[in-house]
């Protein structure tokens, strides 16, 4: 193919008297051999049009630019009144020989089909658009008679959405930033990271920095980076950091719930979906399903629980297990947990705190949810290694905060309701009542609700230091109203119930 570059100055010689400075555009439109382009994104949604809805999500915006290149050079096209027009004093013509073309978006300084530096300020919609790096290669293109070169742009970035939850009182979260790799060099994601100032959406009637606020950033995807900062923010005057950039893939959207509890930032498992809609309503999303969950005393990596290097902490474990007031969330958790094992490293895990234990119930779920929790793993375990287990050496203690009476969960560290069959292996349950202390907390309260049944199985476990001062209640280690309990090699130590004898 022969590429003909038509230079504006040559045409201005014949049009100077009329001052027709658009002569190059006119000639481009009249030349039947000129290459026209059509550009579409190979997903239904484009961040270059982030505020659009419906079919508009498939379109670029007026004024967007794409750079097209081939062996003979390059030029940019701008979208003007629905058509892509060359921006320079040149245009390209079809020839006889096949030619390979490449293109990229957006046209910004330093960008190419192999290189792109991610902008760190994404606080405005137009800034989000400038972060949405896309490329395309059309090999051995020839004119099919339409004179149109069709560019299917492929998204190279990922989208992260974080929704703030459980911010209490008048406290506000400020200065949220989201960690990302810095972009692409020679077609590969660079190793360096930076912090993105995201686009913030405040829900109607809500307040900035409080529940329901969303933080959206376009990030460069790559492998998990366990030490790099994924979230940083300021809460109640304290700067907080969550380490561990998770592994992300191009053209995917990852939605997290973001929580701040005291001085700890935590995030939920992501909802992962193709990047083909805006803020996801939920029905289109596909949950990231893990084969098992891993827990350490302190969260590690991206804290998703996918392996020891990214182990979730105690707060994430509580949120995963306990019944949620939103039945959809509880059912979603049931799907994630049913048939799964949860591996817990040695350490002390507060399960009963702030006058509430953990209630586990799945009344709206179609079947009994079966969960196994195994303790006794070496905290130095990495990857998915399960060989470093010794329940005699590594004690996994699930404990009651000494200020808690667990009154909101029928005075039990664990309250088991409908549709649950849970097994604990190699765990110690400690109510932390000293000799002579008074209290009203059972280790377990097994009481199925309106339907279904509750099953508790304890194997190679210790249940100790629980106390019930109320003479009308059974316990204190295990109280059963309705359900089944199976014990295998279980040691009961220093548990006291009023009028029921000495401690066991």
C-alpha cells in the first residue's frame, strides 16, 4: 500500500484569497481513497463516557482523540460531530498492499501503543477518561470496499470502586487514595506504584466521607504486591494505610466495601465483573469464589483470604460468618461459605466484643450451609501450604473481649440458628472469666429458629473460662435449645453455671 500525505500548505496556495483554512478537511471528505476510521470499545462501557447510560456507554465523546500509526508514520483523529477527522495537515489513503495499523487512546504526552503513564489525579470525570488507556492492532488491513478502517479498542486498565460503610457518628473519612502500578512501559506493567486520588460520589442525602460514598479509580492491573499501599486515608485525624495491592486483570471491574474500625482499614472480597457497566446494581456481578479461606491474627497482603500471604483478619472473618441484616448479603455469604474450609493460624481472635458474639444463621438459604474451621497453623505459613499444622504447638484462640457480655447474641460467643452445620477442629474457645468473676456468656448457644436445624461439631477443641450467673440458663460452655451437638476429644475447663456445680 502507498500512503499519500496531503499537506495543507499545498492546498492553501489555491485558496488563500478565500481564507479557507479548512481546505484540508474539505479535501479529506472529497477523496474517495481516504481512510475513514470507526472506533468501538470491545466492551459495552467506556470510562471516556463515564456519565452516560444505555447505548451511549458504547460511544466515545465529542472531542476524544485516537492516534493511528503504521510503518509510514502516524496521525491523530478527533471525534467531531460523530465522525473521526484527522487533526493534522495530513491524511491517509488506501493502497493495494495490506498494511498493519495500531492505535491507542487517549492521546496524551508520552503515550503510545506500548507506553502509558497513569494519571494520579482522577477526581474529575474528564480525568477518569484520560486514564482509560486502550490499544488496538489491525493486522494486514485492506479496503473491503467501505473505505473504513475499523478499530476495536481493547482496554488495558482495570476499574476499582470502593463503597464506604460502617462510619459511625459524625466521623468523616478524608483523603482517600487508591494504590496502583504506574502504567505500561514497552507493553509491560511497570513495577513502581503510586497513589490515585479517585473520583468521589456522595449519595443523595449523604455526606462526604460517610456511609455510601464511593471512590472510583482506574488502575494499571498486575500481579499482587503485598507490601505496596492499596488504600490510604485519614480518619479522626489519624493517617491509616492498608497494604497489599491485589492481583487485578485488564477490562475487569472490582467493587469493594471499605470499612474503618478504630485504626484498622479493611476491605471486603471484591465483586468482580467485566467492565461493561457503571456502578454495578449487583445482578450483573459475579462473585469471586475462593476454594478456601485463610486467616491470620493480622491481615496480610490484600486481606482477601485467598492464601496465607493475603490472609484476612479477625474483623473480616466475623463479617464473613455472622448473619447480616440484609438477607441478600447473608445468602451471598452462604454461597461463598457452603462446603468451604477456613484455615486459621495461631493467635488470639476476638469473636465476642462490644456486647455481641457472632450469630450464624441462613434462614433464607436453600440448604444447610456446611462450614469447617481449622485452627493450629503456623503463622509463618505462606501460599496455600497446609503442612505446618500442630494444634499442640500453635494455639488458635477464639476469645471474648473481657468487656463484652455478648447480650446481642443471646449471651453466646457463637449463636447458631437455622441452616448451619459448622465444625471447629483444633481451636480453643476462651471466655476469659477469671476465678470468681461473674458473667453471663456461653461458649455456644445452639438454637435453631423457625425452620431447619443447627448442628455444632467440635473436634480436638478446648472450651474454657465461660461463666453463667443466671440460674435459669443452661451452660456455660454449650447451651442447647434446639439442634444437635457432637463432641470428639473436647476438653472443658473452668466453666461455671449458677446452681450447676463446680467448674468443669
